[in-house]
């Protein structure tokens, strides 16, 4: 029997705003399957986002949804989680929102290791504003504000999250649709700050400027450029040249922020 | 019952006022001269099971407050000039999404880093116009430590009652001076908590105007599922660009305050009955004014003070009434004429307005005010 997405979608809110060929819808379906697998109580789940194409996702999902300001999703979500730790808090957003204007909130949420999941849809571009380069746009690539090629070095979001202290970091792609929900399930089940980067495509503002002939070609690139971590173990450095690892990249047990603050409350009340 | 009395500075009194009002969540970022608010609450909130978090920046602190408020908590942040500039982005979010929150902004010299330890009254226009777009503004300007306690309580009640951000702006002198504070007994001051929805979750709309201009706000995690956005929204909370809906919602947001000015605006009239010269002042400056008026009165000069306690919404009606029976206004303030502009607007040319402006980090002395009184009487 085909999976029924209706239970988690708000009636009357589709069609979504995303362009034909955009991978965000694939990620949203993965998130819904993950929510279903986890049997998340919709009334006790907050879905928080910033601004951008990816950040429109919460509006379609039937739970407590908070579409905040550009880059501020992690800080709003921190307030929700701190004030009501029993809620499941999931953040979604794009690469520009999360790693440029929201970069500070992102790394500090990682550092605190507060128990929530952040799904970053990395399509290498500011799509909603028409295709300006983001901190993840590869060097040399074209964007509406890099007509001569991007001079900036780019972020590796997963490495950034690991370096900042996130205790669970995974990466998937919009091509590997069936893996997305599995990564999100593991991330939500993990206690601490979990980051799931999904490499995504923006045919409208990134693909057409960078000589991708079709969405299929962009999807194939996501397939060709990635290697599962398990497979990478058996590969040489030469074979891994230019490849991006997918799967669970980092997982560790670390003190979780809300639990640590509960200890603060205990110490204050014991005085 | 014995009265609880303490010797507190303004910032400490603000923190105590927040606790009295039922604040259970504080997010902040260190900044002089408001940091004591955060320090006191980092100590006190966990004792009552509340939450204190020091965020990575001022914007994050504002964001965390708004997120926490949506779960039903009464929330506070504190800051000063440069921090207020950063918070403006999300103060606007609080206005459009209609999320109750209280912001304490201790006024120091500006612009930019300015004079971090020097007093100022130059943020009042930022309270009204700081965030972009049309929006409601409520801002309280206490003049004593006791009043800072009481006005902080009132700030929470106004935020909860009108479902909007409320600012309280003591100048640095009020925030850092120490005075005797008598703690009001529980129940002595009015404490208002936001209205929860009376309809079941499936019928709930977060901006349902059939309940009036201030629709009930459900809490995340209480069984109600709804959408919150900073985009112009319809009554169901979802984004809209439909002209008639956007116009109606924008007007309602501002009307929440404009239609309730008499409920919000507070002031003190000092020696105004027979006053020919009226000094309009607020914050610590009003203390120098009171001293100057007492001396002037001994010398037979008919002068009084209209002390602004609520700067936004501005007491238009009261100033307009005074203008028709006043020889002259004097407006001393620690900025280059912000409140003066408002008094001029309300005076409508019926009485001249003489400003006394100081931005050198020093208070306006009674001597300066007395000299001006004698000059214009």
C-alpha cells in the first residue's frame, strides 16, 4: 500500500511554492515518513524555519509551525525547546539561511547540544531571491551576483556542524530519497543537537546558470558526487578525490542542554 | 504581614518586577548598562523552575524570547542602545505575529557604541520607529527605582493584554541608582495574563477577530496546532497577499494600541493647576525638574511639570489641552530634541516649546532648568 502523506499535510495548503524539479518536496516527503515512523504527536511537535524557499516547508505540515525571520530559526527553536523541553523540535531551512545570516545561531545551537534536529536543504544558492551565491556555492560557479565565477571558498556544512559541537551529523541527497527519512529518524531519536544536511538541487536559479541541461542531470550529479561512508572506508584517497560522503558522519554522547539546565534548577532550588 | 523592603538599583528592581509579573523565561546578551537585569534573573529564575539563557547575540536573545512566549511563557529580555538596534528586526516580528514580550532597554549614550556608562534618553524614537513598517508601540519611561519595579509589572500586563512587544526604557541613571523599594504584596498590583482560546483546537485561528482586536493566543504544546509567520497573514495565520486582508490586519495591529490610549498612557501632573509654564519631562530628568520647580515656586513663579510615564503612545490629548492654557513649554531631555518634537506637534503652535538638550553623558541640572524657567516665564 502506498504511503499516505495526507495525515501530516495541512488540508488546502498545496500546491507548494517550489519550482518543478526542486528537491525540497522530496525532503518534505522524507520528513513526513520520518514523523510517521517515529509516531510523533503532531500537537507536541514544533517545526521551525527561517526564510527562503526551504523555510516555507513548515506551512504545509500539520503541527505547531513557526516560520521565523531570516536565519533566526535556530534561536527561536532554542526558546521553544528551553521553555517546553517535552516538545519535539525540528528545524528546517536552506544553506543561505542557516550558514550565512543564521550562521551564528547555527554554531551556537550545535555548541549547546540542545535536543533538536536541524534539516538543512543545501541547494548551493539563494533561490527565493533569484539565485545569488551562498556560503555553499562552489568556488568558480555562477550565480546572479557572481557573473564572473564565485571567488569565495565554500562551507562544508557537515564539517561546520561537527566542528561546532553537534553530537549527530548526517548527510543525504535529494537523489537518495529513500535514505532521507531514515537519516531523519536517527537524528530525531538521537539525544542532542542533530544536523541532517540534504544536498539538493535548484534547477531554476543554479542549474541554468551552471550549464546543467536538465533536472535529471542535476540529480545524477548528486548521485555521482556522493559516496556512502561505509563504501568510502574501502576507497583510496585518489578514488575519493572530489567526492562527498553521505550517511551518518558523526555521532557521540554528550551532555544535552535542557538536561544540563534541569541540573541548574536543581542546584538553585537546593540552596 | 510585614512589608518587604529593599535597597535596590533600578535594574535589580526591574528583575524583581518581572518575577512579580510571573516572568518564567529570560534570554539576553551581556551589555552595559543593563546587564544586572540578566544577572539577577540568572540567579532567581531557576529557583522558581524558570529558564534563563544567555544567547549568542542580541538577535538570538530576542528570537529565543519570542519562541518561548509562543509556548505560553511570560518572557523578558534586557539590552541597551546597540543591542536595541539589533533586536529591532525581531521586535517587528513580535509586532506582526502578535507575540507578547517585554524588552527592557537601558538608555545610554549613542549612536553606535556611544557612551556605554553614560546616561541618555535618546532611544525613545527607536522605541517608536526602530523596526521597519507600520506597527504598534508601547514604551514606559520610569523615573525612580520603585517605579521601575511597578512599571515592569505593568509592561508585562500590557504585553499580555494587547498581545504585542512592550518596551520599558529607564535611562542609565534610573537603572543604576539605588533607592528604597517597597515590594508590593502579591495581588496588590494588577497582573494580566494573555487570554487562552475558548474554542476547541479544530476551530482555532490565531488571529480570529471575532474575539475582538486582540485575538486569543494558544500555546504551542497545549493541543492547538497553528502557523506563525512574519509575513502578512490572514486570520488563520497563513501568509496572504490579498490586499483587503493585509490592509485590515495591519490596521488592526496598530489599532490595538491606538484605540486603547487611555488604558495605556500614564502620567503625573505636578503643580500644574495654576502653571503658566509647563515643563514636560520623563525619566531621571524629571527629578531635576521637580527640584527646579520647588525653587521657582518659592520665588513665586507659576511653573509645573507634566511628567510622562508612558512615552508611547504619546499623551497627545493631555499635551494638547495644556497647550491652550500654557504660556510656554520647556522640554529638558538627554538627547537633541526628540520628545520636544512630539510636544511641538501636540502644541500645534499654541504655545512655544523651549528645549534643553544634553548629550554629554551628564544629567540635566536643576540650575539649567531653573534658568530656562526664568527666561521664558
